[in-house]
């Protein structure tokens, strides 16, 4: 099982709208687990057995919203290995 995480540092995303992102992901039938650390960051975690298929579905949604700073990571659950960065966008 893998997890693809979208990491949004909130200090760099003052206008971040979680409902907007959730609506965009719902359009492609993807529903992430939301992890929030007060005012520091929001992670959207997608768990999957088919990470390549999931990444292909997520990528257009992420690229459409280029006004946000985001780091996308993939990691194997129950593994000691570091997460692999799939995509990084500094935002506007």
C-alpha cells in the first residue's frame, strides 16, 4: 500500500481553500484523508494499491491549481525508506 501526499505549507498559501480542492478531487472520485497541523500545513493523503494510476488522476488537478505552493510525495506504508518527491510547485 502506498500513500501519495499533497503537502500545503499554509504560511505560503494564505488563500488556501480546502473545499475547492476537495470539490476538484471529488470530480475524479478521489477523497483524501485530511491532516492539519494548526496554522502550519495541511496534508491531503491518498492511499492506494495503484500509485501510478492515482498519480495520473491527481496530476491534472494539481497543475490546474498553480496558484498554491505544494509538494507531492509518494511513500510505501510500513517502510523505513524516505518519501519520494513526485512534484514540487512554489506557487505564485
